[in-house]
């Protein structure tokens, strides 16, 4: 559209043309102030003409907000606004439609910013049902397109929360529903750290609801708090705070209510199959689901497991986040797994306003009716907490997908497919991922080509990037490190793919001077972008999870960073940073030729050893050291506790061999192959592993840095050296193939250990 023609035609445009105009205003970006004011004046004339003819205000005039900002106040709208406001007091009118009309007229009169705040505050009290579904989408789009600052919305929300106790139950739920289903999804609001500003108020409201014995509201409030806080938690301290301040707050009240419930059976079934239930927040295609599907599939591949255990999936149906996926449910059914949606009748009665107390009671009743013996919870949402506290099965497990601090009465054991930071014992279950289904499915090459065309990728361009929540990218030290890499490697660009706080990140990369080569496409298909990104630059201090594994299944080249600092005596610092790996055997006096792996350790002390030379260190004078290793041993004046971080590797002689205790490298030194003979490093014992480790020993270090400088150097080397890049990818792929078969056996072993050990 030509702007001149738009301005002169506005008053006479038909409905279709006017809608096109409004979308033009929406998508037109920044206009010159004079042009903007001319368009605003023309829109005012059109609206006044309609009002004079007793017509209703056109809804699409809402989009005039952008062009009307800062215009001169127009008093001609005053009488019409007063008329609508007077009507607003009557109960026999469509108050929502009236509110929209008032807001549009205020926008056109030059009072848009104040009117929008009033609109949003009143809107949050409106019940969400099918009649407002389109409005919900519109408001989300409107706030996104007009870049309404999150501070504006949070100010409105805080005012509303300050009056929360005065609202009726439906209005309270409406405030929470609009917050979650509309405003959280505004493009630049998603996972914005400013959401944490409302945490103290939400916690206070939850505390009052609990004291008032309003458990239905409490369960829903805790869910909203968890959704906001959980999406912004970046470290173990964050999860510890949440557990201490929220989980423990609710625990007492849930426990009091649970005292009056029918208890579950006390023992697992002695006859017939043992019934195992995986209890999920919802059944959807996401990273936790991919891991859990692969876990069950791997277990059922073992005949003795399939013959003796029955697996069930039970959804908590947190429909407020999203519907349970029929496709995902069917995939479980194909494995022979029964799927249950026990709260469907409660949810369907009123999707957005059903009682979470009725829901959890219905779910618990169903679990007891099915006769579940082992309940595995993959989340720490409030319904799970209630079920754990009230006990719904003889054995209850918590499966951590990142939160290692969840602690509530009723958790018998903990398990995880990795080892998250945690003060508790977590049983490690190795899960062989269904690679073709989840990690490396076939992707149409045309999709990859089409996406690549969106970026300035030339023949020699190396694409650095990361896939995952932007809250992990929004770290000053991470962004500063990426900026240095981009500046040192001019043939690179960076793609941060995922939802989150894009505006603030954009400001930071602009200040760092790399904004023109730093791209944020939002949520993407990871299987497409896994073929576009060449090197996955893992985030820190909070690293990526499944998204990194998904990427490695395709390209196999990534660099991570784990901050470590030298903690030993200053006079020994040069030794720690030397070429040889420092190996502390806690009971070195017991390392003799009879110990399995002795000859391999001894061989790696030789000067001509190609696969990681070592030197033994010890901190106890007077111990008897075997003559063969004594020439390669060195006394160091370091306390026993500090030896764990002074040594690069800590071992212990036991059970006829040696076990690996800990590794603490400060340089990206290769792991000596001899360390792989430790009895508990079972992956390294697998057929073919050592051959691969030897073949690709020269590129073993290109995956982990322990300082930001090392991280930069590793990425830069992979950018500059195509041979190292290629060999690193080959190594990852070959080791993953070995790991899959290994994990298939270990998955069963880990599962039986966690359900049977005391």
C-alpha cells in the first residue's frame, strides 16, 4: 500500500480494505512521526463518522494503538467514551464488548497507554471460555506486535494481586489463567527474568490460601508459581530455594488433608505382574517424554522384564499448559503400555476452571483402583506432591529431569538418566535413546535448505549455535565469551534457537558489537537446525540437556564449559598444569602387579606412551610403594581432602582391581587410556571402545574447557581446522553406537537396582 493513498482512502475503505489497512499498521514497523500522525488523524475521522451514524466501533481499530501513541488529545471522543462508561455500569450489556469499545476510543483520543492498562486489568477478571478464545490470541499478538514492555504488564498484575483477596474464586482463577495462557506467551515476555518480581506476592497469596484451607486454589496457585519459577531456574540453588520456600510450605497442609484418605496397599504384588506407573504432568512430545518412551521401550526389549512387569502411563492432565497428545498416547500403546487419563471427566466439565483438588483425588482413586505397585513421578508439580504425600503406591520414585533438590515426604528413592546436582542419593539409570525416532529422524532436505537461506551462510561460513531455552543463553559471561569467539573468527555466525527473553539478549549483543552476526529465530524444529548448526556451543553456567544430545546424534561436535579453579599450594601449581596427568591412588601401597589393570597403569608412566602419560602422587610419607611404580611416584604436601581436586584423577584399589573415584582436570588434557581399566568405568570395557579411543585420541580433548579462555580456544580450533572437526564428529558417532548397546543392558540393571535395593 502507498502511504499517501492510505491516508486519503481511510474514511471510505470497505471492511475488507480496512482490515488490510489495520494489518499494514500492525506489520508496518516504525513510521515517520509526521506520517504516523496523519494516519492517526484519518483513523480518528473514520471512527467519529461511524459513531455519529450510531454504528459500533470497529474492533480492528485496536491496531491504531501504534500510530496513535503520542498524538494530541482529541476531545471529540469524550462524550462517546462517557456514554460507553455509563453503560458499563449496567448488568444487562456485553461488558467485555463495551470494555473493548471504551479502550479503542481512548486509544483514538490519545489516551492509549492509560486505556491499555485499564483494559488489561479488567480483562484479567473475565472468565476464559470458548467465547473469548480469539480475543485471548489477539491480546497476546497485540502486546507482542506493539512491544508493550513487560514492566507495564507486571505493574498491572501486581496491582491486581494486591487486591486478590477481594476477588471471588472465579475471578482469582481468571487472573491466573490470563497470566499463564495469554500474557506469559507474549513473544518478549516468555521466560523473561522480570517474572520473578511477582514471586514474593504469589508466595504470600499461596500461604494465605493454605491457611484458609482453600486447597483447590492452593494447588492451582502452586502450579502457576512453579510454571513461572521453574522456567527461570538456572542452578541448584534456585531449585533449593523453591523446595525450601514453596514445596515445604505446602507439604504440611497436603499432609493434613491426606490423613483422611483411604490408604494405598502396603506391599507390592506377590503374584502376577508388578504394575509400574509413570506419572506425567501431561503426555506430549517433549524432551522428558522422549527419554521416558525410550526407557520403557528399552526395558520391554528384555523378555524377563516384559514377562514380570506391566507398564502404565498416567497423565495428570495439566491441560492449562497443553492437551495430552493422542499421537504420543498411541505410540505408548504400540509398546503394549496402557495409558490413563483419570481426571478427564473433571477436566472436561470446565477446562480452565476445574478444581485441582477434585482432579488429584480422582487421579489418586484411579491409581489405587488399577493397583499400582511402583509409581514413578517425572515432575514435582503440586498434584505429584499431593500424591506422594498421601501415598498412592507401596514404592514411590522421583525421576529428576533437572531438579535435584525436590524433597517431600513420600519419596522413597530417586532416579535420573543423568546425575543432576543434588544433596540426595540419585540412582543413575542409563537410557538408550531411540535415535531414529527422537534424536536423528529423517528430515526433508528442502526444509534445511530453506532455513539456511534465512542466514548469511556462505561457502566458508561456520555456523555456531545452541538450541534450547534462551534463559540459559541470557548469561553475561556466556554472551561475552560468544562475542569474543565471533570477533576472533570472522567467518562465523551464531544462532540461538529457542523461546525466551529476546529483547534483553539483543541489547546485550548489540553492546558487545556482534548483533549483526547473532540470530534468534525463536522456537525451531531442532532436527532441522541440528543440520544447520556446525558447532554446538553449550551454555553456561547452566548447560543444555536433551537438546545437546539431539544435536550430537547429527553432527557430533560440541564444546562445553565447566568452571574449575586451582585450589592447591602455589608451589605445586606448575605441576598441576603440566602435560602429565596426576593420578592419586588413595591406597597406593596396595597397587601391586596382582591388581587387574596394574600393567596398563605402569605402561602409561613411560615417556614414549602415546595415550596419556601419568605420574602417581601421594600425600602420606613412609608408605611402601611397589618398586615398579616408585620411580614414577611423587610425594606432595597436600591435605587428603584437597587431594581430590589437586589430582587429575583419583583411583582406589579394591576387589582385585581399581575403581575410578573422581576426575578434576584444569586443562583439556586427554584422559589416559589406562584410567579406562577401572572396574566401574563399564562403558570403557565395552568391545570396540578402546580401539575407537586410540584411533581418535588426538581429538579427545575438543569437547570440554575448564576456563572461558580454553572454551574460546577449543571452539576457534574446531572452526579453523576441518580435519579436527571431522574426526571429532566421527568419534562421537562411533562411541554413541557402542553406548546404545551398552545402555540397553545397563538400563535394565539400573531399573532393577532402584526398585529392589533397600
